[in-house]
C-alpha cells in the first residue's frame, strides 16, 4: 500500500451550528464497547432478543449488472440473479439478523466498503481524512446538513432556480436563498464572487453555505465542467463557503445533443470507458481542504424506495452528522441495507458501474426522444443565430410556413448533458396577448399570473409540465434574477415512454404554436 | 356502519412551533393530483422510469403467527410461511414496483389499513377525527414531534428518569427536562399538578408537552394503570399539556411477579383473551380532545431494523407532521413497508396480536428468569416489611447467615409488569465505604462519583449494567429529584439467555454482598 500523500482537512469547526456543537454522544453508545470484554455478561443494552424476530430469510431476484434494457419495449429481462440473505452468516457477509436488529446511527458499516471503493475509483477526495456516513436518502441528508451548519437568519447560496423540496427544508427554519446568476454550466464564479464581496451585512451574516446540484441541475438541467468547478471552488475557499454537492444525477451524464442527428438506439453493450471519460467529476476531487459535503443516493442508480444514500465529507463534519443521526433517524432501514449490500456483493463495484453505464444510455435515449420530438414540432435555431433577446441554447420557432416567414420565438432551452430535465424559457413577450395583460402590475407579477393561466391551458390540452415559479428561490420577496417578459417550465424526460413523449410534445407544440401565432385568441380567458 | 358518535378534536393549533407553522405543502406534491386527469401526459414529476429498477421480485420466509418459541432452546422453528412480492400486482396488494419508487411523505398508505384496524381494536381514540402517519421508528418520530411543538427555552415534562436518546434529541435544541416524582405506576398526578400550578415563569413558559412511556418505562420499568392514566390526563387537560405517549412496550405487559413462585414455562398456546385483558390501555382511549400523540413501532413486535413506526394523533397535528416528513425523511423505506405489509397480510391483524401474545409470554418468562435469579441470590423482603428508608418494591438483603442476623439492604426494586427492564436502587448509604467517601462534596456529587467507581468494579467482575446517571433528566444542573445516599442501575432482561442471566445475577449478587457485608474492603480503591 502506498502512503497517502494527501493533506488532512483544515479546521472548519467554526461552521458548526449551535445545535450541532451542542450534541453529545449518546451515553448508551459508550456501553457498547464494554460489551466486547471477553466473558462479560451484559444486562445493559436493552436489545430485543434476536431469536424472536419472525423472519427466516429474505430473497431477491435482480437483473444481471450487464443487462441492456430495451427502452421501447420495457419489461424485465428474463435473466435474473437470485440471492438469499440467510438468518445468520459469518462476518463480513450480510446476515438478516443484523439487518433486523438495532445497529446504531452508523447503520450497517459493511455497506461502507463498496461505497469507499466507489469513491476512491470515481471521485477520490483531494485530502486524506475523509469519511462516509449512510443516510436515508438526500432529503434526509439535506435536513441533517442544514441542522449541522445553518442558523435562523442565514442565507443559502444557490442557482438561479432551486429544487423546491430543498428550499422547503430551510425556509421554515427562517433561512433564505441567495441565488446567483449562471449559464448553461450553472453558477457563474464571477457573479458568486461579486455577490459575496458586495454582501450587505444588514441582511445577516455573509452566506457560508452553497447548495449545488452540479450535474443535471433540477430544474435547470445544467452541468458544470471541470474548469467551472475549479473556479467556483476557488471562490468558496476565498470566502470560506462550505459546498454542499447534491449529486443524484452523477451517473446520468450524456454526450451533447446535436440537432438533426437521427435518434440512435441504445448501445448494444456498455462502453464503460466512454461512460467514465464523459463524467464531469465531483468537487471532492479538487477539495484539498475538506469544505465539500457530497451527497450520493441510490435513488437514481438503483431504486428510490430504498431511501438510502450517504455523505462523503471531512471526518469532523461526519462525526457531527453521526451524532445528529443517532437522535434524528438512527441508521437506515436494515432491509434497505442488506438488500442493497447483497446486490452490490453480487455485482461488485465494477458491476455497479456497468449497470449505470447502461442505465445512463437509457436516459440518454430518453433525452433524445424528447429533444427529437421538440425538433420535429418546432424549428430549432441556435440562440446566437436567432436574434431573440434573452434566448438561451436553442430557440423554438413555429414550423416554417409556405411563405417562408419566421414566426415568433416561443421557447428556448439548453439541451441538457445530464439529469432528467429540460428547462424551457417561455418567451411571453412574443405572445400576442402579453402586451395587454394586466398592464398595471409589475413585470414579475405579470409573468407569474400569465404563467399560472398558461399552465391551466396546458392541463386543458392534456399536457402536464412543472411551472417555473415552483423553482423560484425564496429571497423574502420577489426573485432578484427575474428575466423581463419571460416565464419558464420544466420538462421531465425520465418517465414517459416514447409514444407519450412524441404525443405530449406534439400537443405542447400545437397549443403553443396556435397561441403564439395568433391562430387562437386566448385574450378573452385572461 | 354505525354513526361515529365521538366528538372531533378541539383546536390545539396554538401548540404548534414557529417551524411547524411555517411549513407549506411542497408545491411539487400539488402536481400529483393532476397526474390522475384522464388522458394527460405528464412531463412534470421527474420520477425515474420504474422499468429500470434492477429487481424482479422479493421473497421472504416468516414464522407462522401462532409460533410458540422455546426460550431455553432458541432457534428458528422449522415451519415457515413463504411470500413473494411480485414486480407488479393489482391494487390494493403490495407490489414491489411501488415499494421501489418514490411515493411521497405518507409512504405506502396500504399499511395504514391494518394499522387503523389495530388501533380501533386495541386502543380506539375517544374522538372521531384522528389520523395515522408512518414514520421511520420512534427515534425519528420523537424528533418530528419536537420540531412540531417545541421552541428553544421550553421544558419537557418527564418521569423522574428519562430514556437518554429521547433527551439527547431535545437538549441540543436548548430544551430542558422538567421531571416529576412518581411511584411504581409512573408520574404522580398530584406532583404533576403541583409542579404546573407552581411553575416559576422566570424559567420560561409553563411546560406544554409531556413525554411519557406508560408501559415498562425505560429505565424505571413502571406501568400506568387505567386510573393513573385518567388522573394524569385530567391534569394535562387542566393545564393544556400535550401528551406524547411513546409506547414501544405496549405488547409486553405481564402479570405481577410473586416471590417464591416457581419459574413457569411459557404457555403452550397463546391465550389471546388473557393477553388483551391484562393490557393497560392507551391514553388515546380516554382522549376526548385530541391532545395525545401516540407513537407505535414495529421495533419490539417484529424487528427494529425495519425502522418503521407510526403516529396516531389529531388530524391537524398529523397534517403538520406530514408537511415535516416531506422535507425531513420522505416516507419510510419501501422495502420495510412492503415486507412488513405483506407479513401483516399473511398474518392478519388477529395473527399479529396472536404473535405478540406469544412474544409477550417469552418476555414474561425472561423477566421471571431474572427475578428468580435475584430471589435465589438475595433475600427479598417487601419494602413495607423491611424498615429501610427510601426502599422501593422488594428489598434485597444478603442471604441470611447461620446466625440469623439480617445484613444491610443492598438494592431494592419494583418487579416490572411490562417492558424489558428492572430498575434497581442501590443503597449506597448502607455500604461500609460510603460514610468516608469524599465527605466534602454534596450528596449528589458523592453518589455520582461512587456510582462510577461501583460500575467499573462491576465490569471487573464481568457484569455490565447501565449506570443510573445515564437516565438523569437534564435540568440545567443537578437532579431535583435526587434521593439522598442512593444510586441506581438498570438491568435488561430482554436479551441474555437463561444460563447467562443466572450466572450474571450470581456475579452481581456475589460482588455486592461481599462489599456490603464488608467481606472485601474496597476503600483503598476509592
């Protein structure tokens, strides 16, 4: 074994919240080490007698790791791998009895073995004394991080739009968002530095925590490249900001989409090397100080229902998160742990990566279904050629009529290279009904009201999207990064089969084209 | 169906914390109901495609509900019941795919069906509009209740001793304990009323939340009878206190222990009627106002590793707890839910009760093992005949010598009628080394120091107990209910097999008898 030449994390204990600093180890936990004294008889623990758990064994049948699914004819493949978790097994194998019993806040530490191997293989931290800790998925992880780092009155740095459930965690705590403008790669390091440099202390202490979804950001669909990550990291070092890297879509990173390219079927065999080389890496790999808390989850790679994820962070944060976990949730479900653990045993870490290579390819195909459907329903023109103020990525115009004249820009979007979402900017200011709509209100109020009515008309057209205002960061009032005359909506390409994607985008394009070109007049309903 | 003549809960919304009042429904959750519109195509949800979850089916083999285990030769019985949870099943059966997918904060509501049936059968609330909500076990449930009801600076009413993990949840929040004196049935209603009536507002607002473990209290082992519950409830109504009924041991309620009765083997067949008639009921059955939040768990009845429990409370509290759950943990593990749900399907609610009747009998036998071992190792004398100041229940003296003279009282305890614990009062003031021990310190300091040294000597004698000070309520300083010259320790009878119980109690009695009778002089080590 070669010596670890990485530095240790720097001292970041001044970031701990009062709550986190006030936690003490559960005194009962101290007893556990005395339970190992040779010959001792313990009346201390208060565990139920394991003989009375009413289960013999647990079995599952799973797909082989190298399964290539058929996205157009989805059904479980005929092959499967069976495993049984016996009532008792010799360590370090998974046995059911340990899964059924109390095990403390750390959960089944056997699971840390493949997780550490995966970490060193895919995103080795740039410092030595990192640790991992299981959690019940990233919703649970995020709340635990908030209680670790945040006080009422604080601001959390985030993208121009934020995942609503992340925000719903901190707003009731008296915490606000501090959104930073960005582009197709997410947060702008210049805007971040400026925002921190010019921070007005009358709003509270300068933000010390940044929440980021660096791959396939929800809802923006943006993915940070390595250079962007480094620039953002450097700003965070300068201003002593802790980076929360919430990375559920890390395994869903795609090559760029090229307009007009024919839809390609999924690769017949996983190309693991291409998959790995296409991956934008974790903040951990550039984190020499230990100021990144990474959240991973099995929700997108295996199954959301397991409610199983993990933190990777410096040992001091991990210890405080463990103290919290002991009183917040205890360890994750033992069923989730033994089943996931045994699946990883069967597959191996390399099998897990191969599974995700194929999975990624499935979602790449689904992204292309939707982008192809958009390309079929609109004329897509690169923003730099479209001459439309405020447009991003590709601008969608109505299909060219026989007269050859281009209609109004309807939506624009950046084709995503990761995740599950396409973030569409809706150009309301080119809609015939916009100019006369509620002229006495502010532009922000008008956009919000127009968007709600637009969304209802979409439902009437039997197409459901997520309205843009769902993702608006809560700054205590309006949205400081509001874009004049434009609304947004989010399209998820992850779930619906191809026929529905085609039909849904047709409905969307048909309804919007009719409205934007004035073929229907909706002003009476406004 | 007969009309429900129960009243609705009264308005208790003034009890909500600022945090709980500030929670809003996740906007994404609103979308879900539009997903049911006929013919709609949804690009809104962002769910992973269920076809890509890598699992075909999940199977388990469980014990039949009427299994009678053999506590002296514990091993899984040869019979078992197999079940398989298929990939897809028609509602309302459990299917794996729903267990593997995101399902929202409420979890798999199918599980609410047997839970509601159990509730109406065993502890029907005395008001109509109650609700249930799944959680990840009672550690998770308790933290969610704290965030629902408590502000920094508050006090929580509790027994004279408190479960350390419950306290570890609220102390870092800036919350203190307000312990109330009690007896063998738990909290004294008179002491509770006096404590609330004479509350000194300079300590903070008058306590509004009572934490109680009414059956087999941990560590006291006390169980409240019906009359005691009613008196305590009435005091809580008068002073507008919310009762948190944490009842993990509700299925472990035993007939009284009679000294000198021969150890009885477990009943060869479950006597469900006797089991139910011996049950002290829930606060819910006398709660006409909806001021009780009951916490149940499958940890003691099935398996702790499932991390699965539930709240029963008024609909308003349940809705706020659900809002919290959506951002705190989401629903419980789908694996835990489908496995537990399918087990309950196989057994039925009556089978679940039969299983617990047998389980209870197993723990009754284990309680008797330990009490019989204590009776064999000491002379046990009822406190009322023993003439020992401050003694409770049964007083343990050294075995009578040939000369017929009684030695010093060593410990005293109330034989528990529920739970997993015997709480022993250690009479330090009859120990030869006590009088000269650290005479310049306060009695409370002396007890604590003596107890720590005593505990180490027990470890040296290869016997592990839980020291009494672990359970001391944190009031910001000393313990206001301190008993002069006495310490405590907790014995768990739940876990060790009979041979270890016998040997462990022999070691304990031997070591204590030698010390208390002066046969060994330990003063040099103090």
